[in-house]
């Protein structure tokens, strides 16, 4: 039991910091750049994203291990995972429109884009490839969600600071965001080799 | 009428209203001066080749700043000393034996990409010198980890290559370190004087402390960041320093080796890239110390000071944001309601 708990903790730390999807694999960049302009949307997106991520990891684990493996149709996993995630995103879309309309309109197109987000798809695929158990899949999903949220919040705080900066005209906005991401990634290489799974 | 108007004119200016002699350039040149003892010790130990590298890093930084500002038709700010300081810090963070093109590339990345693109001095998010070094370490990992034994004589140009004390500690453990340095007292003395392999300006703890004392005395750096940085690192080194046993580590050896002192006093305290709120600065220092020791003890690199400071630089705007004082009379909900309409 103890080692199981340690493994889960390591998975969460590894997925959120050491193998942070944004800064080490550069996945999920469309949403990352899209909603990191303001802190408010960044925080809202982080929470929504983590929730969808965990639901997606859980649902896809069940679909993969309980339906696809017995039927021996694992080669269809990419299509099936996308379908499951799209359904979940549609559901969270409807729920958010009811309970947080302000945030819903602020996130705009990016909310729908979660369904085609690389990280959301990468996590179930990774779970399937690594043969993670149900709980481990959840931990991995949570870690990835936290990692993405952390990246968004850091980026939003830096971009809000940069709004006051005298950035040369050709670099204003997105180009600068790309440079900042590269530099953060450079800093995050310091985490490499910390935990190996 | 005209006269009357002038007499009754009030001087209206924006804050800050407290005037003093201190200017940005004066602080920058003072910090550079405070780094000189350590730089000279580095040149003494690692020879003229290191001196050339140090000079190239400075020249590269100045040239990069001049070229960028000239090209974009901005005001040339070479005299404020910030480019000089960046170049000096970068040079001091390089091994003495790197080929001559490395410091130039490093200073270009540091000054142009990390500072000028962000809008120049005061806007950069990361410490430029450290970004320059991190860029070099990732791009030229082999060249950046060849350490020469200190010679302390200008004639021995072909010094043996060796590992830094931290490298030995990581790869072979404490026993090997003791074998090389004899006993603990000798180890501490050598580390304190700076007679060990390492980057040009990081080896001499004594010279760095002299410079740091000067800066603290003049009030150019505050005690919060170095104290919390070194305190946290020492605590972690003491508790987790030895594998398999708690509270058996050697904090002093960890504090004196690697870039710990150079980082804690001269780089983490960079005004631009650390939080400006005091409580935030303490948190920043604790984070730096924690991450440094985490990387040293568990990570893939033998030295973690550079990455620790860079990672905490990412968090500095966030720390500042969360410690910001609430505007008097402002309520948290007003913003939310405004949005909902």
C-alpha cells in the first residue's frame, strides 16, 4: 500500500513538473497561448481542463481495458479516445454554460478546442501504452492537468507583466509568448532526471 | 502676469518623491566592482585563458546591446553598466577552458534574447546571465562540463582536467571527496580560498563573501533572499545530505561548493527578476534553496543553483501578484459582477 501511494505521488510530480507536457513536449500549445493572456481565463481553463482530463482518463481507461482489449480492437484507440473525449467536452460545455456563463463566454472557442487538445488525447494514449492501473491513470491525468494549469498560470502572470514592457513591435504578442515559453522550457530542463518512471 | 505665474507654479511630479544619489548605473557598477575580487581570484587560479574568456563575455554583451539598440534606433544604454554586469556574471559562470566562441554566443543570448527583446533593462523576466549559461549548457553540454584543475601559476597552461567537488560528490560520493582533499578542515579551507575546479568566478568563497558584504553594507542587496536561500539549502543539506541517514549531511561543504554563494548573493538578488515584496522575497529564496538541493541530491545535474534561480524567476511575477496589497476599499467580488453584467 505504501509503495502504491509513493508511486502515485511520483506520477503526479513527474507528470506536472518533470515531464510537464507544455514545457518538455510542447503539446497543447493552442490553448496554452490562447487563454494565457489574462489570469482569470487561465485559472478557469486550468480547472476545467484538469476536470476534463481526469474524466477523460477514467472513461478512456474503462473503454480501453473493459471493451477494447477483450474485443481485441486496440488498434482503434485513437479514434475511440477522440470520440469519448468529444462527448465529455460537450457535456462540460453544457454544464459550464449553466453554472459559469461569464467564464463560458470568456473561454469561447478554446473550450470546444479542448476536445482536440493534444494533451487530453496524449494522456489516455500514454495510460494505454504504459499499462497503468485505473488509479495510476487517474493520478497521471491529475498530474498532467496540474502541470498544464501551472504552465497556464505562470504564463499568464508573465504575460500580464509583459503588457507594460517596451517590446520591439515585431515581437509584441504571440512571438514574445513563444520566446518566453522557450525560456521557461530551458529553466524546466533542470528538473530532468529527477524521477524516472 | 508671466512672472506671477512662474512664482506660483507648483512642482508636480509622479512618484517616487524621495530623491537620493543612487541611480541604476551606480548600483550596476557597484555590483560589478563587488564581483571583481572573485573574478580576479578566478583569473589567478585558472590563468590568462580564463581572463580572455571573461573579457570576451563582457565585450560580447556590450557589443550585443549596442548592435541591437543601434539597429532598432533605440537609445544606447551601454553606460548604465547592466550589459557589462551581465557579461561579467556570464563569464564568471563559465568554466575557464571553454573555446572563445562560447562566451560570445552566451552573451548574445543573454543580452539580446533574454533582455533586449523583452524591452530592455527592467522588463526581463529571467536573469540574463543565467539564461545565457543555461543555453550554453544545453547546447554544448560537453564543452561546458570540462573543468580544469586550478594551477595558481601562469606557466602551467596545460592543466589536468578534473571533476568539480559537486561532480565528485554526485558520481562517487563523499569518500572519494575526502580521499582527494584529505580531511574536512583541508576541504573547507580549499573551498573557502577557492582552490578547486569550477567556473571562473564561483570558486573563491572568501572573495565572494567580501563582495557580498560590501553590497549588504551599502544596502544594494537585501538580506532576505540570500538568508532564506542559503538557510533552506543548508537545512536540506544537513537533513538529506547523506543517503540512507537523516540529519547526517554536510551543510558547509554544500554551501561553499558550486555556484551557491555567487548565485545567492549576486544572481538571485537581481532586482528585476526577483519579487519586490519582502515576504515574497523570502518565499523566493526558500524556493531557490529547496530546488537547488533537490537538483543536487536527486536530479540529473550535479549543480542546481542556475536552474533553481531560473525556475523561481518564472514564479516571481506570480509571487508578486499574490502578495500584492489589496487596494483600500476594493472588494474582491466587484470584478466578477462587472464581468457578468
